[in-house]
C-alpha cells in the first residue's frame, strides 16, 4: 500500500481536513487533472477525448497460445489489463465434486429414459474428471481471470469503429466482449496502472489455458526442410527455412555497408547449392568470384574489353502458355526501355521511332509472331542492324549519332556483338566491377534481360541474386523491369534476391515498395539512423526491433518469413566462413596462411 499512498499524496488524492486546505494554492493535481470528465452510460468523455471500456465474459472450449497478440498489436490507442486471482484448491475441488455428481446424475437419467446420448454432457464430464485429477495431484491450479480493454478516440464514431475491429478480432476466436455499461469509471480505473480490479468480472481458468494469455511470444521458424539461416535470438532455436514454401520465393536484403549483407547472401547461395538449387548472380564488385571458384561455378567478367558479350537483341523462346506475339511485344517494350537508358532518354517522338525501328529490325530477320520461334536464336540482329533501319527512316539523325558509340565507338565491343556465353553451371556469376560507373545500370539491364531469357526457357528451381540493386532503381525503365521480374518469378520456380544498402533511394522509387511487397522473405540488417524511421514505418517495427537494427552487431538483424519474423544472428561454419568472408583482414590472413605452404 506504500506506493499507492505515495501516488495519492503526489496527485493530491489523499483526504485533507478543511483546515489544511488553502484557497488559491496551486496543487499538482490541478496541473495534471483534465479540465472536465463526464461519465456516460457506455463511455467517458475526458475533455474532447472519448474512452470506452470492455470486459471479456466468454471463452471457447480451447484457446491457442498468443491469442491476445492481435489485439495488443492493433494500430489503435488502447489499454489492456489482466487480473489473475488464485483460487483456493479445496473450494474448487468441492465445487467440482458437486458439479460432477450433477452431470453424472443427468447422464444416468437420460440413459434410463432411453434418450440419445448427449455428447456435450459426456465431454464435460470427462474434462471435469481430468481437471479434478490434475488438481488433486498438484499438476494444475485454478485462477479467476479478468481481461479488460479500454479504447480511445476523438469522437464517438471513432470509438464505434475501434469497437467493431476489436469485436471481429475476438469473435474470430469465439471470444466475446461487452462494454462495461454504467461502470465506465471502474473500467477506466481497472485498465489504468493502479493495479485495482474494480470491475470484478472473472472467468475460472486452470493453469494450462491461462498460460496462453501471455501475449509476447516468439515465432519458431524451424522446419524439416530448407537451409539454415542463423540462430533465433529470442529463444536460441534454429532459423531453418525453405523460401520456396512461401507464396513466392523472392527476398529483399537491406543493410548498411559492412552490416553483413553479402556474407548472408553468400551463405544462402552456398547452402542452396547443396540442396540442388541453381544460382545466378549479378555481382557489381566481384565479391562472389571466390565463391564461384570454390564450387566449380562460372564467373564472367563483363567489361568493355572483355571477351564475354551479351547481345541486347536476344529474344526468349515462348513458353507453353505464351504466344509468340506476347513474347515479342514484351521483349520489344523492355528493349525500348533499355535503349532509353543507353541513349540518355527519349522524347515522345523519338520513343515512337525507336519502337517502330526495333520492330522492323526483328522483322527484317524474320523474327515475327508468324515465324517459327525455334528459328529465332540463329537470326537475332545486332545494334548495328537497328542503326541501318534508323538510317532508312526520316527524322532519326540525332538518334543515329547517339547510337553510334554503341555500334562503332568505344562501347561497341560489348554492345554490338552476338552472345558468346552460356549458363550451364550450378552457379553462374556476372561480375561488372571493371565497367565504367555510367555503364553499370545499362550492363545490369542487359544481363538481367539475358538471364530472364534463360529462366523462361525452362522452369527449374533457381535463385537470381541482384547485388546493389539500387543501380537498377536509378531510372524508371530499369526499376520497372526489375519489378516485372520479381512479380513473374514464381511462375518459373524462381526466387529473386534483391540486395541494397541505399534503402532511401530504393524505397523512393515508384517500384521500391511493390518489390518489397512481392518479396515474401525480408531480411533487415544494421541500419543507419537516417533511414530507420522509414524502415520502421514500412515494416511496422516495434521500438525494440528498431533498436536491434540501430545497435545490433554485424550479422544481426530481423528475419521476416511471410507473417512471421524473428531477431536473427547469422552463423556459418569455419569452412563456410573461409569461402564467403569479405573481411579484408580475414582474406589477408588466408593469403599468408596459403603462402606458408
């Protein structure tokens, strides 16, 4: 009672004799108390704010763990109080014996009358017998439990809307609530931090169902299939998961430089390869070269002086449920988008001319909706063919001049050649570190178009990793293509992993949030304070989760799988760490160690 008395004294709630009262003396209670409080039948009006209190009066026969969590996580202002009063076991056993006798007598009476057996009575009898045995052996205890909720709103209409949401959540679990009519003051006090149960509306519960009331539970992401991602920091269980069991297998990985993004993805790739999944990677910094060499994969270094080329005019073969017309139309749209980036933007007139020229370039090589798609690959044109078509059209001189650096100039060695690479290894990496910075978005677009052609040629379980995806998000056409790839990936048994450290640039794009929405797997590692508020809003993080992303160590973060998410610590074995580490110190140590031998 000491704290309660101290609070009363602090707030001025203690009784004072008239002689102690002094007129004109400002007390603390005058400062913190509202100017008006009006108690109505079903609500309280505190100045311009409204509140309404409820109590739970009915529970189902069975309740699952964490059933209160949806209410606690509701995005409305509310207060919830639990009151748990221990019951005397002897009194409960006496009542149980009496009730058992009544139920047994009713069952026997029905049998004597020849009535059809009543399963409700028989179930009740078995449950009470089991409960009595567990109470007598001290395996269970009985409690009287009260659950009260007070919601707030700026108007009665807002209260009604919140009440409807609250009822729908509870009634979906066969739990029913009522407003505390003519007891709103008691309800308000009972849900305030006084520890006072003034409503006294209780339901008897034994230990087992009472334990399900605890609202703060950690998800378990351990399954019999999939790969190990790390350790669940909440309960030390393994985060063992198969991304292909989700509604889609796409993933986004966000984190600052040095947070462990590449380390995590390399681990994902290495372990996915062990399960028979093929992996293709677009690598801006050649970070995956060592990994590729370790698993006997293919590494293609893409640069202006490289011997590896990809033809922008490559066109995919129609799938079983696709027509040649659909494939050519989509391919033309994407190719025009690529040319917009290559030519530094197009006016509406130029856009129309390029679209017409691309179509005619394909048609000149007999790549049309009417031709046989199986013959397309041997007839694919080059950029120089597009240049010739443009030369035959009026008003295209500026376009031709801008295009020539890709057909005859510095960039022609890469952009104006037939494709001379193939994706046959379990792991294929395209490294673009040696490309000039202005060429990276273009090269990534071309590589991704080529990879999409490979993916659509046959449905096979694959991962497509796009590191530093913000390069693709710098322009509308690149972002649009990436979004289309992510959206259609599931159809081809593909999981797209999008990695970026520039979260703000990524999310500010019109396609940033849709890409996140279409990725069932989301991994957030350490974030900077500049973007944490945006991250918190997009992913609906708690303050604790926000703190984890700000103060967590390298390789720690939050792992989202569908609706579940846990705090995770990425872990690798010693051998895996030697293959995937990006730490300069570790790499230098390994080099010195090899030199000794």
